[in-house]
C-alpha cells in the first residue's frame, strides 16, 4: 500500500513537468503528470489525489476552465496555480473559485514545497477523491 501523498501536476511545458515531478518525488510525493486540463480530468477519473498543481495557460482546457470543471464536479482538492503570466484578474477569479494559491514562474523549489505542505495540511481527509 502506498501511503505517500499524491499530486496531480498539470502543465503543457514538458521540461517544467519533468523537473517538478523529479523534485516532488525526491521529497516523497507520488506524482502523476498531465499536459493540459483534459488530461487532468482523465487522470482524476481513474485515481485519487491529495492536491492539484496546475499551469494557467494551456491548450485544450486551460487552468481556469479546469478549476471551473473541478468546482462543477464538486472535487474539493486544494489547487495551486503556477503561471508565467501573473494577471490580477486571473488571480482574483481563481481565488474566488477556491484555488489555494497562485504562484508566478519562475518557481523556487523551496517555495513551492512550502506551499504544497501548507495546502496538504489544510485539506481534510474528506476532501480527497
């Protein structure tokens, strides 16, 4: 039985996904990656996660649309957004939809790990899917 906390990492930048996956796995997390919101929804239908980390601007289904779909499906996981495009309007919209945090790229490893720990601590076991 795997007791590691599980992260769904959603980003269309393959190199960023690989680097983040490696860092999170070295920190003891189980990581599943998706290239866009559509792949993320497929992953969510087949596995339980404790946390979602998503880019904002992606093809097919972007981060905002993913967040709206999570809310529509009543998936109450903490969601952290990481984006190269820090926009106040997007920040406000995502926070109003229930995002846990919004971080601008480039991301420092210790910074994102700290936010991940806080997000996981804030989530109750009943929030997991």
